[in-house]
């Protein structure tokens, strides 16, 4: 059995409202990051990011904080768990 780490984080990213389209385009280009909600009036995005390690999450968060038009990028939730890479991951949905 080979164990690897599965790590996911929820982030709140705030952009200048007039730069939301450009910021969302940059976010969509980042591997492992998905935009799940946006609030144009406040410039906020709710995203989920998957990484292999906690260190990778930290590095990517620092990178997000420096994107043009981004005011803040904050960690809201982090979860990590070792997984058995010999077994397929499931969503819990009925098949």
C-alpha cells in the first residue's frame, strides 16, 4: 500500500471590482484551482485549491496574493488526509 497526501483548501480572494474579469481569467488558468462563486459587488471569489502538500498550498497562496488586481487572498479552510493511492477516490455519489 502506497500512501500519498490529499490536500485541499478553501480560499476567499478579493479583487478590485473593476478587475474581476481579468482576475477570474488568471484564476481559471491556475492548475488545481476552481472558482466556485463570485460576488461582483464586493469583488470576492470563493475558490477551492487542490495541492499535493501543505507547502505547495502556502506557495500558491503567496502567488495569488501578488496577482495584478488582487487585494487579498486568504485561507478559509484547509483539509489534508493521507490516501491509499492503490484505491480509486470516490465522490460518495451513488453509482
